[in-house]
C-alpha cells in the first residue's frame, strides 16, 4: 500500500485482512502512526512493515506484486466520502510501481 497519510484508522481497516497476508506500507510519514501502533498491530494481525519514502504523491494498492490500483482518497478516510479506485492495466506502469516498493 502506498499512502502518505497513514494513521490508526488505516490499521483499523487492515485488521480485517487474512492473517496470512503480509502488508507493506510505503508512506511519507505525514500521518500519526507510531512505532507502538505498528508493534501493537503486529501482535494481533501479523505481518505489517512500514517504510518511509517521499517518492509518491498518489495512493496505490498493490496486491501480490501483480495487481495495482490507483486510489483517489486517503485509505484512512475510506467510507467518509465517495472516491474512485481504478485498476491500472498498463503492464509497464504496474511493473514500475511494483519495482519501486521492493
């Protein structure tokens, strides 16, 4: 997941994931997510890792390193207002985004 504004609301959404699913969040660190929040989340819903980067402006969701979705709003705000989610079909763009998060 790529989202510059990650906070506990994002983790509340991610806690619904299957425990076998590992999550990597790339963020600019502009949200209020602490190391304690991450540790607490991982104790119940492993495995989450958070990496800081300023390489992205938009929000993306990458699934299994093969599917990429562009998300029009902050994930932490899902359900508050209408927004779009668009699957990226261009293979070169998908590969470029997947490679940037490795």
